[in-house]
C-alpha cells in the first residue's frame, strides 16, 4: 500500500491540504478587496455621483479571483 496516499496531506507528506486552501481563500479576499478599494479610490477622484468605478472594479476583481481559483483547482487535479 505504498502508492495509497492519505488525501488529508499534500505530496510533501506533512502539510495538511486545508492549509493550502486557507491561503487561497486569503488570496481571493485580497484580490476582491484591492479591486473594490481601487474602484472606491477612482470614484473619489472622478467626482461622478453614480459609483461606476467601484462596480466595474469590483466585478473585474471577482472575475479575476474566480479565474485564479479555477486555475488552482485545475492544477491540483
């Protein structure tokens, strides 16, 4: 049973799998927070009453975060 690897650890043998996904969650949160803040900053600079930049940057950052999540899951298979 040498080829049977425990699914709760990575290939390196000691690190639990959930540690990698906790780090990925913080990355996704950071991307979305940075995009939202960028949109807020652009809205403050532009002076437009409707928050168009915060909406655009928020949606783009969510798309980028989900793309990164998709690529990470695809790489793990």
